[in-house]
């Protein structure tokens, strides 16, 4: 492994560029500590030429946003036949589109909050207020709004009063043309990372998310001190087993590969609700996968070194 040349892709041009750069820097440092030769590459217009001229033995995608999670850069890597860590392009697209992922989970009998999906054009063509009224009638209040695609909770908001809904919709639609509105479920929010090994996908211990303001939005995610993380989550044995099974099921049902992170809510009655799944989990100082790895007694470098070995083996 020590003689492999590894490129960590980060940056890009999405709203999550700075978060991605932080993930890339931390992962690169962890891989170097594990003994690998690593270069950090930005996902820019020079990337294809760089891949052809200085072809790495493997690529690790630490991109967030549509480039890294929506299947675009994976498609490029597949066209160039470059081994990479992470889910293939088709699985990335399924996970990136939140309604698609929720539909797959619901079809498999997994609970997920009731939802509706509406493009911006519907509000223009049918009148915003009647459509908003119908959303409240269907989902009730409070209601969770989020772009149908996207990460880092950009544009995500909880609406508790109908009077707040128009402004919240404008804020949500600033990050995409289509909004996903969900029935808000009160409970314990957890994140469960899944890592593949020789025995298949295995869930790491769940991390409980307790944001100071009650909502795990972009600021709460990436500002140290604004969220308390309980690691492992304060769940009884039954709930801990259910959320672990849910994360592995999501990983398998969506055809994900190597690593993923599933977000869920454990309601007061014990019901576990699937929220969404991330095919390129964050790796910053406040990200959840590194916390889960620490609880499991595993280092980030060793986890990804193993995934790099798997990616190289797939190409042989």
C-alpha cells in the first residue's frame, strides 16, 4: 500500500467548496499518517488532463455537493477507468436525489416522514398561497423544508407557523429549483456511518446530534461549539440495533459502495425514521463519520486505506 499514489479530490465549485476542502485536507493528513503517498487535487478544469498525465493508482472523492455526491465526477473517473473509493455514478444519483432515496426506503417498508415534492414553477403557475395552504393541510406544522438535492443542510429550514412559510420557501429555493417538504418528526437525531470490509457493510456506532438552536443547519454543522455530539448516541440497545440495521439497509438498497452515512430520527415511541443518506460523508473536524470511527476504535486513515485497497482490487 505504501507505494500507491493516491489523489484526494476536493474543492470544486459547489456551495460546499470550503467544507470539501476541509474534508480533503483532513483525509489527506490521515492517509499520510497511515503511510500512503497522497496528493490533494482540486476538481477544476485541469482535472482531466491531470488524470491522464499523472494517473493515480486510486482516487478518493472528498467532494461535496453535486460534483461529488451527484455522480458527475464518478462518471468522469469511470470514463477514464480510474479506480476510486466510493459509490458508482448510478448509486450516487439515487442517493443524491432525496425523494428518490425516500421512495426506495418506503417501498422496502422503512419508515420515512411523509413528504411532497414541488418545483418552483408550480408556485408560479398555480399561485403560491393556495399551494402553500395545501402543503400545510397535507403535512401539518411544524414542517421541514429542504432542497430535493443538496448537502450540508443548505436551504433546510423548519417552519412552525404558516406565516413563516413563504419566506422559508424563498430561502429553500435559493439552493435549487425544487423543494422537498416533509412532516417534521420530533425525536433524537442520529447519524450512522457504514463502512465496507471483507464481511460486507458494517455500521459504526451511531452519533447523536444535539444542536444548540434545535436545528442541525449549516451553521450548527460547521461551527465548533454550536452542536453537542453524543458518541455513541444515547440509545437503548434495541434502538441502537435498529438504526444500525437501517443504515446498512439504506446502503444496500441504494446500491452504495465502500462508505456512506445515513441520517435518521428516533421518535419518542421508538419508531426510527429514515431522513437521507450521504454517499460522500464529510470528514471535517465537526463531521460525524470521524467521530463514529473514533468510538469504534478505528482511525480515519486506516479506514480509508482499506477502502483504497478495495478500489484498487476492483480494477484488477
